[in-house]
C-alpha cells in the first residue's frame, strides 16, 4: 500500500520551502499525459519513510516532495467516469459552493483572491528542506506543462521557527504540535516522552486519513485522501493589540501579561499548555500529554481558547471522547509571507504586519463534513461550543479562526480561580482568502493515466 501512496499523508514530509501550483486543464488527453509524466518526479510514502530512517542514521538528505491533488471538476476535465470519481458530498460541491460557504461562514467567493475564484482542476505541491532543491524540482514540473494546462496561481510557503527550533505561525505560537499519529514508530516516540500517566492518546486509525482510490487499478490497496487547502491571512498587528487589550482588562503586567495571549490560544507562545502553566522550556518536546479533566470550570484555560475549541480532548460535552476524536484531521500547514520586523523582538503592535503573511492551511481527511467542516463550523464558529457549567457565559467563537459575529469573552482573572472578567471580543485577525477541496489519489492512478 505504501508503495502506491503519496507521501505527506500518514507522516508529514519536510516542507520548509514550499511551492503550490493551481492548475486548470484544457485538453483532457494532454492533461492526463502531463499528470502521468510527473509521477517519475514523485516518490512513494514508503520511499519517504526509508529516507527518514536514512537521515536519522547518517544525516543523508532526502529528495524533494511532490504531491498532486484533483478537484471534482478536475476529474471531470480528465474524463474520469463519475462512478470512479471520489464520492464525498462536500468534495463534489467544492469549497466555493454556497452551501459549503454557509457551513463554514466563509466570505463570498467574489471576495477571494483571483486564483481561487474560478474552476481549479489540480494542485501540485513541491517542497523540501532547501530552497535550491525545491526550485529545481518545481522547474522540472513546470517544464512538463503543455500549453493546454494553465497555471492559475502559485503560493510560496516558508517555515517560521522560534529560538528553540519549533515551528510557529505568524502570531508567534508553536503550531502543529498536537497531530493524529498513524505509524507505530511515531506513536512510540510520542509516548516515550510522556511524563507520568497518559492523559492524551496520540494514536489514530488509518481509516481517519486513508480511503480507497476508486479510480485506481486496485482500490483495495491503492489509497488516497481528501485534501483541504485554505489561504488564511493573519493581521499580526491586530492580534498583538488584542493581547495587550486583554492583558490590560485583566490587570496582567510584567511577565504575567504573556498569559493574555495564552488565554486566546490555549498555549503560551513556546507551546506550554495553559492547563499546566509550567515554566517556559520545561517540556522538550513541547508538551502534548494533557486534557481538561482538571479544568471543567474553565478557570485555567477558557472554554473559547483556540486549541480547546478545535480539540476538546473529551471535554466538549456533546459527544463521548471517541466521537470527538473522529473529527480530528492530519494537519500539514505552512506559513507564507516575509516580514520586515523581527517576530521575537520587543516591538509595539504598530510595528507588526497587517497583511501579506499567514498560514497555508492544509489537512488530510476521509470525511470532509465530519472532520474539517465539523471542526470549523460546529466547533470553531459555534458560540455554544463547548458545553459550559450552568451560570457560565457561552464560550463564543474561536478567537483565532472563528468566523462570524463575535460576542463578549469571559476569562478567569487569575489562573485557576473562579473570579471572571467579561471583556470585549477581539477583532477578527485571520481572514480566509481562498481555497478548495482536492483528492490526493494513489500513484497507481496517476501512473495509469
């Protein structure tokens, strides 16, 4: 199965430098020939895992990652029979459809950036640890493009890291730490670092990320995954102003002012969970073995904090933990944009960027409605999630990615104490600029075109 599976699905592939091409097909035969011709530039998930082992053993560099995904319209443009096209209803509607946008509270497609407004047929991702090898492989892909395949647009990703070497997003917080893990070696490595009893199980079943590729020669072993791409622009100045305003409203000063941002995100900038409020740098790697059992009143981590809204860890109140876990997805995001400011310098919010930087949100799913759309629409955008004790104000929207009308926020004045302070909601600092749903088919399917 791994021989015919694209990499980056069951295990994240290094993509410190990333190029993302959005394509539209003209002639079906030329499009099929192009996709087939790219396969020799790709590698399998099995080869990727072998390269990871070799790097651990000898430090040898791997080869660049190339991934290909198709939209529902893309399958049609290739002439693939409808009965062989992926059947997920959300995939078939697409992200621009009015029903999808209503579920996600997305802006109208006319307000999206130009590459995302029309019909996208395919996405090609090229990534590596080094810029030179990424550019070289991208140029190889571009050289194969026939005149009938149009490049609608391109996004460029570039990793951001903090002084500890952890990946961060542009607001400055460790990102992507809590991931579903599917491989025994990754699960073993995660649990090896667990200090004390296990509060969070990182192991997830393969059917949460892999699904049969019906158009492949042998769908029983030729698998793929639904892939989400969303361009999320971050107004860093606005978010940093919100941190300062919340700190002032709660009377937080000095080093304790850092807790204001943690109340919005659920973790401190170095990734320490707000539930523990441990000393900075106390956990290596960044702590992920926690839940909210000791905080059922939301007096440590508020109910509306980003990571509590998008992964309640059994505390959501509407489902058993097993049901909640089925909504989680394998996230493979990458930051984009360059900055004139030093993200780690002590600068006023006015020195921070207001546009041009953000996150290329990417994730793999087997059920778009029950994973990505549920997380965004039913959790992040739902002011009534999670369930809260009687007499406690409703959580409101996720302050980071929530879309919609934002009610006032309720936060504990002191960590672990019942007294709460009602504050104005923070202004929306993340804007969705466009995106689409894709299916990442098996290499066997692409080779056979």
